[in-house]
DNA sequence: CTGAAAGCGCTTACAG
DNA sequence: CTGAAAGCGCTTACAG
């Protein structure tokens, strides 16, 4: 450790670089060490440091779909809370895929201080059997000992059904995501339940990956059938699906919302500016990131975890895709 | 190290877990160790391992905008090449921002085996002064000792000018990105140069962040002015900008491409399915990821780096936003 | 206020 | 084929 260029012991250098000088190191030595550090461009080796301390300062965020504008907000929220003290890293898996057991193992080998897991599957959590601090995000429908922050997607689906019924729709189609994440099951089942209560008939179903092109294809393949069944609105599991439907509706010359209403879920940035704007369920992503970050901090500080999942409200944003502007 | 439950020394366990048993450990001991590992759910502590070996197996990808569908492909390419041997992690910064010096320092503290830096600024690289393996991606206009993989965006811009001139346009507006990344400077300057050669006039300029809403706003604010100047086409620095323009053109009742042609840059997935489809410059993102991964592997293996930046071809994809379907 | 020393969990020559 | 030992770069009681 070349920092001994300051003429002090390694112990003193360590004290200075980790900021634990209070009443332990003289002013002169602090200055001398800082100077040497600056001159040599010394950076503490996190490997040695973490090993000695028994834990790293890495927080890993595991998510199936990092390349999603919705997720960017979640990340921003987490960063805001975790700040300087932890190094946030994203685990990368195949697009749309939850990481495989061996990926997880490699992550744990880094001995992260904490784990944030977005949209986990039950299977994934079973594999994990984490004892380290862990917080689940968007884990509706999952039971786990780990604290979780969820969106009230069921209520969101309910609001959607209410709105469509009020707009006079009688028969709708549901375009689901084929990724099989729990949140989509909850969205779908809640919508069906609410629709049934209201006398709104879900007469057709479809599904595709979360991709504009795939959703567009799913819609064009089904539309003639749906049309015969009297479908006047398509309820999509995500905004991305809705974009595909909006596009193909335009190609097919269908007037939106007059001949066909379209709804989404997530309220991605694009939904506010599309034409027509997309009626969708807004989920407070930034807030989710913040809460998850805070909960993880507590856990990492050794405090007790929340036991009841925290649920964030979902709200309905009505735009031109379901209602003519007043 | 509880693995000594197999009745062997730590050294033997280490040999087994790192797969270096060839002619060094007996079959029985291999089996015994593997059994103990499985029973105890043992995971090698990467901190200790990396410290002993002098380097980690972490590769960090630094990028200003991870939440971008374009970037998802780059990542896929990198993963494909790096495979099992390295742990790919994404560094997270504020959306659209290149990481600050202190962020970089924290990254280096992890002693990554290699660094992949996307769209770096000259300033960022100066701060870095890396001696570790590093490969730059999309660093057009940057000079650095590190190998880099670039897109030939200048040629792409040239193709765009050629196409617009051939379509009979005489006056166009350029909608730039306000992020100030080098690649946008190159795109803009190349387009202006080519346009000037062809007698195509760039009569107006605008700029916004890379965001559909922001681009839409920039367009509506400028359109009456641009219109007076005889603008018949808007050339956008990214597809995202183009989406904003397309939307507002529709709102304004402008027929695309008849009254207003629109072009993008990047060829995001959405551009193929938008209506009209977006004429844009296709950049081979997956291929860039692969090449960058391969180059980094060479570097990490101690082989000589390529000295000349590798440039991937940009191609023009003509769609409905500039040309009526035949 | 300071430094010598033990130890974090591994890997890797080295001697047997 | 096997194990004892040194060492990777730190941190943290501990003794002074």
C-alpha cells in the first residue's frame, strides 16, 4: 500500500480513507494522507475492503426488463434514496427473462449488501432462498418473507372496467402479455372479475410478448374474429401492447375511440403524447423505487422489515383512446 | 470454510470449485466435495476469490441511457459474447447523464476485469485514465487509446441527405438532440455537409432532449416558423425525436409524407410498425455489442488491442414517412 | 493519537 | 494426488 508515502501506517491510511478519523487521527496526518491519495490517484480496493468488513456496498437490482422507460423511473427512485452510500448495479438477463438459478448464484458470489428484485416469479424466489437483505418490487400475487412494494393493479383493472362500462361498451377483448409474470395474471383476473360484476362481457382473448410489433400482429390476426363478436374495445395488459393495437387500428381505418376504444396499463411517457392519447392505468414508478430503496436501507441497517406488503395506488388516466375530448 | 465437511483440505475444495482438477484431484474427492457443496448450498465468495486472483470477473457497462430499446440490443450482443465467464453489470446514472468522476471511482473500486463505455464524452475519459481493459462503443469523434467500435453515422447522414434530395425536397429543418453527446455532433455536421453539397438547404434548427414529449413540444413551438421558411421535411437526430414530430404532424393535420416528410436515426423497433413507418438510419446494435464484447475479451486475455477504431456500416431504411408506398 | 497484528475467504506455488 | 502456508488489500480491535 503505497499510501505509506505519507509516512504513516496502513492503519492510519485506512482510517482516513474510510472517514473514521474522529478523535483518532491528527490533523496533520489526515492532510498528509489526503495529499498522498490525491497524488497517487489511489482508489480503495473494494474487494479487500468488503472482504475485511464482511460485506460489500453493492446493491443489485434484478429485473426482467431494464430496457423499459417505465423501469427508468423505478431506477431513478432507488438511486435517489440509496444515494452515495451504495453502488447500484443492474443485473442483466435476456430481454424479458427472469434470471436463471446459475445467474443468481453468480450474483450472490459478489456478496451484495442487498438485493432488489423486480417482478419475481415464485420459482425464482424459491431458488434464491436469500438470507441477505432483499426487497421485492411489483410482486403482486407472490407470497414471500421479504418485504414487497406493489402496485394496486387489481384496483387499476377495476377502474378500467368501470370506465369502459360507463362509456357504453358491452363487449370487449383482452390482449394479455404472454410473459407469464404474476402481475399480468392479477391484472387479467381482476379485470375479468370487475367486468363480470358490471355486466361487461369479455368475449375474446389474445396475447403477445411485450413488443409493439408482436402486439400489432396479434391484433391483426384476431380482429376479424373479434369484430364479428361485437368487440368495441380492446383492453391491453400493457401500454406497449396498446401501441400495437392503436397502430393497426389506424391502418385498418378504424376510428379510435368511436369504432374501437383502446386501453393500456403502466402509463409510459409515450402514452401522454400518442395520438390519440392512451387511456391507461397510471402506476407510480418513481415512488415505488423510492419506497423499495428505503425499505432495503432499513433491512441493511439491521432494522426490522415491514411485514405487510406496501401497496401503491393505481389511478386511471382517461385520454382520447376511449373518450372523445369534451 | 465448511466445505471441509468433505474431509479434504481447503486447497482441494478450491481446486474443485474452480474446475482445476485435471490431474490434481482424485475422482473420489471430486465427488465428495461436490456433494458437500450441494448439501451446504455453498457459493464461492467472489470477494475472496477475486482478491486472491488479483482481479474480479465483473465487466461493467457504463451507458448514459440504459432504458432505451436500442441499448437492449447492444446488451444482448455483449452478453452473447461474454457468456458465462464474466458477470455483466450495468452502471446506473441519472437518465441521459454520463457518470460523474466520483461514480467512476466507485466503479473502479470493484476492480472490474473490464469496462465497456457507451457514448463517452472526452471529459469522462480524461477523468478515467484507465489502465484496465476498456472498450468504447459509439464513440465517434472521440480520440482515445482504447479500442472503439463505432457506427458510421456520418455516412448514414449522407444517405439521408441523398434520399431527401432525390425525393425533391429543397428546404429541411434539423431537429437535434440537446444531450451534447459526440455522436449527435457528428450526425448533424455530416448531414449539413452532405446537404450543402447536394444543394439541399437546411433552413431551420431545433433541439430537445431525447424524449417523445419534449420533441413534440419543440416541433409545435417551431412549426409555424419552419412552415414559413418552406420546410418540407424534418430530419431528426434520433427516432425518438421523430416520433414526437410524427405525432404533432398528425395533430396539426399535416399529411405525412406529402406535406411533411420525417426522418429518424437509430431504427428502433417501434419505427418499423409506426404509421407511417419511419424512414431512418439503421445502426447494427446487436453487432456492435458482439464486437465490443469480443474486443474486450481479447484485452482481458492480454492480447493486443486493435488500434484502428472499428466502424460498422449504417444503412438507410426507407419507409412511409418520406415516400409513398409504390 | 498511532502502529503492529490478526483476520476476512479465497488461490496458488510449493513440498511431499 | 494432497495439504500446509503465504499472500491478495483491506479493517478493526488492541496495546501503547
